[in-house]
């Protein structure tokens, strides 16, 4: 009986250690772990790193403060159409990108999106970062952005 209790205890402790390791994993490209937290089967929270992409972060904060939703419903197939709608009538500026919030990949994006001119490095880096963080999530997943 004592051997059985000992075996169960060791198994539980080892399982707890492996769960803890999964929580603190990070990639080489992240200086600090930035979690995507699963809230429910179809909702996650994403901590957006303002130190890494300050112009994009500031735009997201401003757009949310102006009434845009912090939630993005992933819709990759609709991204090109949303981008066409959101940028229609917004002229390009040399040396700047037109950043959109909600992003084009969001079902909430498109016509009426908030547009701000920012540096291409910040905009494209942020877009790539978000895309990478959400790679494993299906269209229809709701993502609440938390700007840190």
C-alpha cells in the first residue's frame, strides 16, 4: 500500500512539473515570455508587447480609447477584402505604412477601421509577431488584445 501511495505521489509531482514547464516556455525571439492565454474553447487573450512595437501599441491603445473593440475575431480569408475596405480613400505616405485597427485579419476590421501612419518596421514587425502568435488558432477564434 505504501509503495502504491509513493508511486501516485511521484506521478502527480512529475505531472505538475511538466505543466509548469509548458507555462514558462519562450522562444529565442522573445526576450520575455508573452503569453497567449486560453480563456475558453474559442477565446484567447494576447499580451501585445508595447516595448517591442511601440507605434503599433500606441495606435491600438488610441483606437480602443476611441471606441474600437479590443477583441479581434480571426478571419484570415477576409483579410484582403477588409484591407481594401479600410484603406480605401486613405492616401499612402512615403516612408510610412497605414496601420489598421482592428487589423485586416479580424472580422471586425474593414470599413470604419482606425488608420494611423506609422513606420513600416514597427507595423510589419507587429503584424508578423501577431501572425506567429496566432498561427495555431482557427478562424473564428476571438482574441482579446492586452497592450502591455
